[in-house]
C-alpha cells in the first residue's frame, strides 16, 4: 500500500486494527467485544475483555520511517478523549465500577505498508 494512493492512511489504519484484533484474540487471549465503537464523543478502535477487565485499545499503524511518532501521538488530549469515550461506554453498557484499562497497540509496517514488521502491545498504557 503506497502513500500516494488516495485514502491510504485510512486503509492502513483499518488493516492495522484488523491485525491488532486478531493478535489480541489469538496471542493474548482477549475476547473482542466491539470494533470501532462510536458514540457522540468519538470512536474507540477496539473494546475487548481480558479476563474480567474491560480493555479499551488504541491502535496506531505506522511505517518504519515514522515509528517514533506513534507512541508520542497519544498525548494528554488524546488520553483525555479516550477516558471520556470509555466512561461513556461503561455507563451505556451498565458497567460502571468494573475493572478497566487502556492498552495501546503499535503496528510497524514495512516501507510499502504491506507487511507488519513489529507489533508492540503496551498494557495499561496510561
């Protein structure tokens, strides 16, 4: 997938979210509850269950050349937004008071954005 193709960033993000969901299920043993959960405040990439903990997962898909930017891109504002989204989700589903946390998954793709070179899973990221 090349950068000069219209919509490549969105396609790369969708591919990364798909791969991240598969990884969480097959490698980590999570149960995926929702993908692209949307509410009036925005969207959560993946909502999953890790045993009795509800996990809100932010996925970043990047080329190797931009690898450092992925972790830095989840700053204070984004964290605040994710907390707001998670709070809304928990309230909507009647899960207030349940165990929850935020994970971040970073998928590093090769220069052509076709092969995942590395998957970094940061549990309890913030």
